C-alpha cells in the first residue's frame, strides 16, 4: 500500500510538474527582468541617475531583447525546461523553469557573458581592421611591384634601343670603312 501511495504521489507530482512547466515567453520575461535589474545597477554605478543613463539603459535593454528573440532556445525535459543561447559554439544555460517559476542565473554570469560578448566584438573589430590594413599593405606592395616591373621593362627597352643604335652605328662605320678601303684600292 505504501508503495502504491508513493507511486501515486510521484505520478501526481510529475503531472503537476508537466502542467506547470513555464513556456519560452515566461523564460524570456524573467531573463529581461534580470537583465534590466543588472543594467539598472551598472548604469547607476557607472553613469549615475541621469537622462543619459536612462537612454543608455533603454538602448541596451532593447538590444538584448532583440538578441534574445533571435537566439534564445528552449530545451524541454517534460518535467522542467531550460533556456540557453549559443555563443562561440557553446550552449550557455540562462534559466530553469519548474513548477510555474523561472529561475534565472545570477547577475555575475550575465555580466561575464555581456563582457565576453563585448570583448569578442572588439576582437572581431580589431581583426577586421588588421585584415583591412593587411589588404591595403598588400595592394600597396603589388602596386610597387607593378611599378618596378614597368620600370624594368622601360629600362630593357631603352637598352635594346641603345643596342640597336650602337649596332646601326657600327654598321655605318663598317660601310664607311668598306667604302674608304674601296677608294684606296
């Protein structure tokens, strides 16, 4: 009888968990609340409580919300669910949904992920700038190479022209010499 009661309670608990599992929208709402709290704290710490801080908070929150709309994925484990985002090929779990509640992870993780994301953007920007510089340098070197090749071609043509002139001059001298010898003979 006790076993049957335990099985019944476990089944009842499982059905309750399945029925009260939060949906993706609830996860997103909880994440946005946690992010807004984090952004509020950071804005007050760094910018104080002014119009610029409020404007900046609004921009950051909208940006994060847009990113969550496109990148937030849900894992459904029937009794509970989790949400995650894929960053750098790695799944980062953001929240856990259980019994109708959504538990988000601490603000420290959010801070780390946001700073990581900003650092990655900076690194990508630096890499793009370095690639642009390399491309510019390569173009410059190619241009110099073409210029050197043109100069060498001009020099070669000039030398060929001088060689032809010299050959004509020698031929002319040889004819003069031949004529002179004819006259002498």
